[in-house]
């Protein structure tokens, strides 16, 4: 068995998997196969017996539609049974249509939305580079490889992430661009005439152009890339569906199975015995695994080195900063005087400044909004992560919201650091695809979104979020937090640390009065809701979040003829995860007069107020004016809230 024969068998697995599923993408997988095979068998450093070994190189299939390429590799590695390849794209299989993190052994991240894979690869590289500088450059000298296609190259998130990677000189990052020039609708020449070599050189990357089917050229490019002092883009000019009998270069192979005739002729051309489906002899597996003994030795040496060095107290202390079991009970608790006023964004800034000491692997930054997101004190405390200062933990992301959040996802996936990012809430729209992909992967990234309502004022409707809070609540497995005051903000931030899923903390620019929370109220708050003003037999309940909690309290004082209960709901997701007893204590189902107040869209609050309840919010875009004028204009004063409640429940 030789390389070309083994590659033919791998391509046969791709063809058969797509054919059996009656859907999939064989063309790109076949054009990328030469590079992937050389990488996996000769360059990729991994432990054949431990897919989670921290010292491994990472491989990210950004062109996630080529998933059968990776599944065929994983089968020859011994990590994925052949029966799973036969269940490609079927319910509960280990071979979904696009690779899924934690679902299939050997998959580093969920990909499919084009461009996000390479953007996450930048996050992997940032985390690895920081660990190399902070712990040991040999132990964390691994490389981050990503395979991308023409579609990835056309997505803007790719270029934003590449620009930052070039600036940071991430020399542990290697992208292979499988440039087969075909996509679903036809030739890419219909849509682009970019000079990728010039673009990436302008970003500060080293660029290598090769024949993507020439094995020696691939070997040389990978060898040179590993020595580079900058990130590397290898442009491999390839042929779509390389190896097909009559359809090489045909865009029709991009997203559909081959016909029966084409499949039979192609498999014959590839050297697969007639009539054999999912053909994979032991000789091919043995040839693929020829380097496994050396890989095992490298992994064992790495692990032995760590074990030996852990005997040194200083090294062990440093290692544990990044990899010890987390214990959040020792976090510093900041305090603010009851009755004082402070914007919740300022609270965030004060807390993360303290976390710079409390959590030595807390790492992140803002999309060019440090003075507004209040991340400046953290940046000053930890220093910028730059090419010449990789120990720094503040990332100056620039105005790159989507790449920022995708990079933060990659940092979380790599491990060793706890990432956060920050921007205005209205710009969460830019980040949203990455927020969604983070939720799908259930990875912990803390997203700070400030300027959370029309109270922003003069910047006007473009910067005043209206639908954003409710829209983010729609993302499954995503925690939306909108705290009412200082202690609530700190509590929500602490809970976000404990959740192994992404969270968004939406914070005010304007000052909010600090409330008094008893120990029991604080415990309730950690569960997503707490009673700010109680009554044993209420005939009115007001539910609110964020800045509107203090408004609800003020309105309640002006409703002397109503027994009013006020409930703060900083996190619906936490609340709905609680038992019915807790939920009923907050909701008080016997009370039928129910009101919600939130400075945003009202759709969704009906689950708390019912069809006959009153939902006070903002279902129109805002306007440019001082905050004091907008409060009156939109009815967010105690007097106007009281008037609406009185009118609604006058019967």
C-alpha cells in the first residue's frame, strides 16, 4: 500500500458516505484530500491514544461541508468505526453533516458556517501563544492548522480575523486554502477576482502558493510554514472532485452525490475493487498509521516532562493558574453603598479589574470601546497581548465584532484561558453568528454588551438597542443577563463563570441606584430571579430587568391602593432551570394583575404576564435626544408607568 492508493481509498469512503446519505459534498473533500492526507500522516502531532492531549496540534476543518474528508481520516486513525461512516448525516450518528464539537472524537470545533472555522483558529492560536509565553514555549509550541475553501475566503469574518492574526504575528497559525475555484453556483470567477496572495501579504502573513495535488510541494510548504515567524497561508491550487472519472472540475460535484455511473467509474479509477462499498483494507489503515509509534513517543515525552516539572513548586503554581480545578468561592466580593448610584458597565469594569488578580487566566478585550465598555482598567492591569508581549491578557480587537466573538470562541475551545469580549449591545448583531455557534458548542465565553437601551440618548436609533435583548434570549443554550444594579451585576458575572455555556451581560451607561440584598435575596438572584418588594397577598406583580427595576420600585410606591410585588428577573435562562416551587414563589400564580417593564421589545414577556397583562416596553426605534427627554417621550417615568397600570387595570 502506498500514499496514492491510500488516498484513493479515502476518496472512496467520501464518495460512498455521501451516496448512502443521498446528500453531502464530495467535490471539495476530494480536492482537499492530498493536503489533508500529508498533514495527518506526516506533520500533525497528536496522541493516537488520547484525543484530548493538551500538547497536540489542532486541525480545524473550516470548510465544514467537507466533513466526510475528516470522518474518513478519523476512521483510518482508529477513532471512528466504519459503521458510523455508513450512517453519515443520519439521526444520532457520530457523522453529522458538519463536524460537531464534543459529538465526535477528534473534532476540535463545530464548523459549517463558512469563515468561522478559520476565525476560531485565530483564537486557538492566541490561547496557545499566551500559554507558551506564560508557562513554557516547548510544552505549548503546537501548531494550529485550518483547512478552508473558496467560500471561507469570501466571508468577511475570515479577512477580519486574518488582519488581526497578521498584526499579532501568530507564528503558530497555518491555513491551507484549497482553491479549486468552484462553488455551488458555479465558478468563483462569477463573484470574485481577488488577489489573495497580495491581500494576505498586506496583512503581514507569509504566503506560499503550490499545486495542491503535488505531495512534495505540500511537504515543503508545511515544512517551511512550521519555521515561519508569521502566520502562514498556503494557497493550494486544486481541481474540484480530483480523481473523478469524468467530472473533475465540475461544480455539480460540490453539493450532491455522484451518479451511479460516475461513482462506479471513479472508484475503478481510484483502484477500489468493483462492487465494494466503504472499502478500507487493513493494509491502508496500517500505512496511514505508520507514524503512530513516533507520535506515541512524543506524547509520552511531553506528559513525562510535565509530570517531572510539576515537582517544582514554582512551575506547579504557574501551571495551576491555567489548569487547576476552578473554585469560585474565593473570588473577591466588591461592595457598593446602598443608595449610591453607579452604572452597571462601571461595575463590570471594577469587577474584571479585580478578576485580573483573582482569575489569572481571564483573558479578553473590547472592540475598540475600552473607555465605553470599561475594560480599560483591566487592560492596564494585565497589559496588551501583542506580538512582542504575548503574556498580556487584554486583546485590542479593533472594530471587528464578528471576528472578535469568533476568536473568543476559539480561545475557549483551546482551553487554558477563560475568554470575554465587549462591545455595545446594538452591535451584538455583528457578533450574532459567533454567539450562536458558541451556544451550539456550549462553550464558556462571557460577552459584555453595554449601552443596553434607549437611555444611550443622543447617539440615536442606530445605537439604541430595542429588539436585541429579546432576540438574544431566543438563542438556545445561551444565557442573557440584564442586571438591575451593582450587586446584581457582580452576582450575574459570577454565575456566568460557573456556566459551561456562553452568556451575554447587558449593562447600562446611565447610573442605577444600588439596592439592598439580604443573603436569601442574593441566593435567589443567583437562580435568576429575586423579590425586590414583597407582599404576602399581592393584587399586582411587576416584573422587570435592568434599569427598569428601580423604575418599578418607584412606581410601586405611587400605587398605595394596590398591594404590589416587584420581582427582578436578571436571567430568564437561570430562572426557568429552577424547580416549580421556586418559580411559583417568584411568579405568585394566584395574582392575575401582572405587569412587565423592560426598555426593549415586549414580545416574549407574555409568558410572565399572560394575555391580559400589561407589557411596558419599546416596540419602536428610538430617537436622538438627551436621555431625560426620551424618558418622558417613551413613558419610562414613575408617573407615566402608574398611569398606564391604573388605566389597564381600572376594572
